C-alpha cells in the first residue's frame, strides 16, 4: 500500500497553476485507461469462452497466416534481436498496481512492465501494446524460430479424449527456442515456446521450461521441458520479488493454461458445441539421438542458441510429447515434434513475434476438480520436470540450485533494496536529470538522492528515491 506521502513522491514538484492542466490531462488519460482496461478484461473473458470477435489479423487460414509470419522471419536474413540490459528484469520486480495514477505514470515512462499483457494479448505480432508502454521480451529475449509439426498418437489421443488441436496433426506451428537470458558461466535456462495457428481464429500457445533456475551445462536438449514448473523453498530476494510481481498477473505463476487448445472449431473458426478435454500438463522430452548429439555442446558457452540449433535439419524428430490428464498423474507419450524447416535467428522473432501465456484460471473454470490440488501450498514445490515429471526422464535430471540464473530474472540477482534503487537509477538515466519549472527554476534538488528542497511536504509530486520514504521503497515493501 502506497501512502499519501508515497503518492507525493513521484516525479517533480509543480506549482498549482502549472499542475491543474497536468491533472486534467492525467485524469482524462486515467479514465481512458480504465475504460480500455475494462473492455480488455471483458474481451479476454469472452475469448476464454470462444465468443469474442475475431481480430482482422486472425482471419484467414492457418496456412496463410503462417506464410505471412514466416516471410517476416526470412526477411530478417538471420539478423537477431539484441540482448537487453542485464538490469532489464528490474522492470518486472514491482508489485505496484498499474491501475492507479502512480502505476500508470511509471508504466508510461517505461520504468515498470505490466505482466498482465503477457496473458491478455491475442495477436501473433506485434508484441503487446496495451497497457503502455509496448511490451518487451525481458525474459527469453533472444532465440531462434522454426516451423514444426505436432504429430499425435491417434490411438492415445482418442483414449484420453483430448479435443481441439489435439484431435489432428498440426502442421502450421512455430517453435521458438531461446535461453532465459545471457548464459552464465555454469549454464543456461533453456525454454521453448509453441504457437499453433488455427483457421479463422487466434493461435493457441504455450511455453515450457526445465526449471526456473535453469541447468548446469549449455546443451539445450539436456532435459525434459514442461509447462508446469516448480516453486522453491529457499527463494532468493530476487525470486521472491519476481514471484510477487507475477502474482499480480495470475494467481498461478508456475503454469500456463492449455484449455484453449481443446476448443472445437467449425467452419470459419466458429466454436462448436461439444465436450472439450485437455491435459493438465504437457512436456517435451528430447529424442535420445538428439540429446546424445548435443552432448558436445554441454561445456560450450554459446553466443546465440543458433550456434547449437543450426545443426538440425528439416524432417528431424527432436522431441517426444508427453501429457498427463490430471494432477499427480504420470504423463504418457501422446506424440512427437518434427522439424519442417531449419531454425533461424530472427529480429522479428525476438522483437515482434508474441507467444501468449494463457491464464490457468481459465483452465480451472473448465476443470474445477483440479483446484484443491493446485491450491495446496505444498503442491508447486513438487511440480516440474525436475521433480514429479522426472518419471518421464529419470536419467537426465539434476536438482536445480540457485546460482543467480532464475529464468524469470534473466540472471539479474540483486541482494537488497539499496542495490535495486541504485540499479533503477542506472536503468533509467533520465531520472538523474532535475526537471525545470516554466520559469526555469529547478523543481528538483538532488542531494544524495532525488530530494525536493523546499516543497517536499506541500507538493503533489516530489522525489522518486529518498531512503525509506521513497517510491522505490514503497514499491518493494
């Protein structure tokens, strides 16, 4: 909770006559933001039920949409995006509510990232532009993309009763592979994103990791990856902050949903009535020959993951797909992933192509019997490929330990709030510039921090960072 003093402590001290038009503009912007947010929430609820209007980008066949996206990737001519600043994950380390004036202000200035856009954006590209500013890939920022097919074991799918995209082979699929952040000296945090294009409807997506804490070694194909992850009892300060921040977007930050994968679509993408069924978890187990081949990369720190993925060729089967229908149920094989193209480095894939994280809350609406399991405080400590699902891959697991390499934080590992405050000033250098009043008088006096000399208690806006009364302190406590 931010106090009145905290609200006073934002950007600069303004005279009353200069403040009035600014307040009017802010109130108008705030009201617009609230109205847009309300429509955004309503639209997402409708989408969960398959009732929302289709955005023009999502019209057309899956094949047509894939062709458009793939051409954008080829046009990059193997030019990748840039790895963001090592301090960039700091933008995620705030549990401040963006719907307040202060939250919107900090969001507009790009100081904070609103994680809700990761779940609520329904286009394949560009990256989310609501809430402002435009979303950045601060986690898994650089990777390679290939076209793949998801080939299901028809007998197993029929036995399990899975529907939607599980019901037939999917050939209009994109897979993006990339580490959580720049590799560390001891290893990396591998991750996979999957996008299945659908006729006349938005795509369905999921993301999979081995562990938020990554792995020892650099081979991407060293471990099984799942869309259910484990929590840790020995969380670092950074991990605690990130967990609180992710919980502002979803009550279940260690998973993404699969419910939309089960939607039954008819002609022109219209939802059809009928039973929908989907697994609780889905995992990718590396093919044995691929894992063996990639063992040569175990001790080789890469500059770009393409250094490894470039050896893979079309038609290669790279993963077996496993799924479990219920919590605490061992997964069974339901299919495999086959490459249709080579992997490509791509700036478009890094800065524009979006893989949505579906809210698990929507899955629980369709599978309420899962809720007692996932609401058990101990449940998530036992989840993940390195824990419960190691039955898939018992010979290739190690206990993830914290080494400053959590996938959520991309290697950014502050030890205290003072370090975070100092890093924030480094990340946003404009904060070091004292703004001027219309008369040219300095409105902000810097004295070992962002201190207002004469109107600290009277003005509506004052300093950003000053000891325990700072806005930084308010955001993090």
